[in-house]
C-alpha cells in the first residue's frame, strides 16, 4: 500500500505546525509542569478551534468525525511540538462516551475544547494524566466506566508535561462492563502518531545541531559514524509512518498495536541518538531537547507496553490461522 496525504490533509498539518510554532511550546511545557495551566489552556482552545478533538466525535454530536486518518495527521504535529495536556485521553474519552445518552451529555464540550478529559485504567487504583486540570475524570475498572468525583495529589513523572494523579474511588457509573477495545485502538493510534511527531522533531533538531557543532575544524555531521546513526533513525521513523497511517485506515486493534510498537520504538531510538550526538548539553533539563527526550520515553509505555502491544498483534495472527 502506498499512502499519501491529500492536499487538504497537508494543508491541515501545515496550519497546525504554524500555529504551534508560534505558541512557543517549550515555555508552555515548563509552566504546565509547575501547575501553571493558563497558557496551556489557551493553546488547547486554539487546537480545539482547529477541529482536532472534533475528529473523534460524530457529526451528530457537534463533531466532524470519526476521521482517524485526519486525527493521526493532527497528532503527528502535536507530538512534533510536544504539546502538553491530556490529548490522547480526551480523544479516548470521546470514544468511551459514544453511547447516545452519554454522547449528548459530554461530547459537545469535548469537541469544542471546553472540557479536558482524562482516563484512569484499572479503576480508582489506576493513574490518570493531568487529573488536576481535566474537568472530566473517567475511571475504567472491572465494573465499568465511572465518573470519578475527584483526584489525588499530583505525582512527578519522567516527562514534566505529564502530571500524574490517582482518581477518587466511587462516582457515577456511566456504563457497565469494560468498554475498552475500540477506545484502546483510538488511544494507541493517537499515541503512535504523537510518538512519530516526537521522533521527527528529535531528528530535525539533531540534524541541525550536528551541522553547527564542529570538531577538528569541521561539522560533526560530516563524520561517517554520525551519518550512520542519523540514517538509522530516519529509516526507523519512515518505516513507522506507513504503519501509523495504515492503522488509521483499518482501525484494527492489531494494526494500532503494531503502529504503536513501531512508532514509539523509533522515537525512543531517535531520542537515544539525539542524546548521544548532542553530548553533555543533551543531559541538561534547561536545554529544550530534554522535553522531547522525556516524552519519547514516556510514550513508549503509555496505553500499552511494547510487550502488551506485541501480544495483541500475535493474538490477532493466531486467531486468523
């Protein structure tokens, strides 16, 4: 399969890139990590105005979806700029709340960006992303999907843009049973696209750096070993790209799991290359590269570890035999 974005999708990506470039996301991330959410919320509203969250919401409920391919296009750009906030979780919440009675109640505000949502797997014992800033707190346990009444204290995360909390037990039961399978496919697709964008940003920043840094009177990018590392990172990301958009076309749980393994693995490998080629400066939290490095590591296990995603792929193959 040869997948190419059409002109409208490329223009959508370009418009998001321009908007997010102007937003100075590194500064927003640092404020977000301190619990200062004003700038992040303003950016969230602009992202919603661009129609990103509406892509997961049916037209009947003030959305323009479901359009998973366009959502993947958007999340590549969100990852490229390391946008903070419960982005994947809000999309997942929109899918979890697709039952008509719940959709009428919740989806309009999710599509418009008025409401941020987060989701904790495993019930109240699970961990929720940005529970302190999300207005809609969903807890998905063995008994079903609940509207959590509150959250616990904020805990630090490897990625400063990912503020973790537990959710309070109890709350209104929205749907009985664990309605996870379809929502997990959307979550893994969005995470994979976000990771692909993170990897592409790391690659771009590293290529720019090795062109500027000199050793022995020449740019280090001219060294064969450096070229090989960057070539390996480029190949890994380019092999991940069709898996991400292929999964968006099929919306198969196995395809989404495979895309997540590939994209998150490629982003993590690119992060390791970026760290090595930047040298000591790459280890400093004050240097903006660190914001992408930590996100690549965090996304690797978000919404399913590599082993869990591989088990989904292998289980699908076994059923087909």
